[in-house]
C-alpha cells in the first residue's frame, strides 16, 4: 500500500537532547512537509522540500533542522534550541508544488520533560 | 491567503446530513476553497476542493456561494466515523510553498 509512515508514534525525551523524527513516503511525491500541532490549535508549517537536496524554512523553523537526501525520506530533527518542543508532529507529501492535495502521515507525538 | 471563519463545534445525528459552514469574505479570485478533516490523534485527510462551481465526490459535496464569500461542506449521511475536526482552507493554486494554513476548524460530533 502506498502512503506515508512516521515513526515512532510516541516519543519521550529529556530536555536538552536532540531528537530525530522519521518520515518516509512511497508515493513517489516530489514535495514533502513538516507541520507542528499544539493542543486545540491548527497546523503550523516548520519546513518543506519541493525536491531532493533542497528545502525551505516554513513559519516556525527555529530550533528545527531537516535533510532531504532521498526522495522518499524527510527526517526532522528537533534540537535543544527549540524552546517548546512538546507537540504533535505531522509529515505530509504532495505530487508537487502545484498539487491540490497533501497526504498526511499518522503523526508523532513528542513529549520533552 | 484569505482568512476563514468556522463555528467551533457542531452536532449532527447519525444518518442525517451534516452541513458545515465557512466564511471567507476576503477570498481572492485565484484562491480555491479546500476542506480537510482530522480524526482525533491522526493526520488530516483531504476531502474536497473547489473554485466557484459546486463540487461533489464520494465523500462530500461543496457548495460555494455565487459571490464566493462563503461555502458549505455537506456530508450527506453522517456516520459516527465522521466525528472529526473539519478545516476550511483558502489558498491560491500553486504558489511558492503549497502551504496549507489550518485554523482551529469545526469539531463535528455525530451522535448515535
């Protein structure tokens, strides 16, 4: 089945540690995105990538980093510089920048204490 | 991208039609109306989109007013599995990022 996988579903870390969230897609999509969702809020864009080896900052990129070495993979690192890292993180992909529809993964819930 | 306004929550009886309104009075001529939904603790799911004509697919219908300042998403026969937060998003086709701006949406509770 084609789709987007994110792992793990739940992740716990101590404050001050970097953590990397996985996102893989087998839809052959060019564009991939990372969003953050806080309780009761909508989604906010962290980073996006429209093609391999290229990515751009979204609205709330501070404290995060990404890489796009392969078309199917777009991992997100939450660094210790991110002041409020506890959140629900969602990865998405679309055929391209012009696509009407984004496909979302199941999300990773990160808790930092 | 234009801003949207949706009610915070709505109830609907199972088997009845659910009509979810959205106001987008500042919409521009090149902006589409998109609807996504998010079931609790899952990723959002695309439902439907439209520019100015009414649209229908296997999930829902989208009715856009003639002046395009508001729209209504219709789930014709709501089931318990349709309980979710529904997001109305207005966005120009393409653009620099293909970014979707999600507000807080409408929590639709389908009652048995």
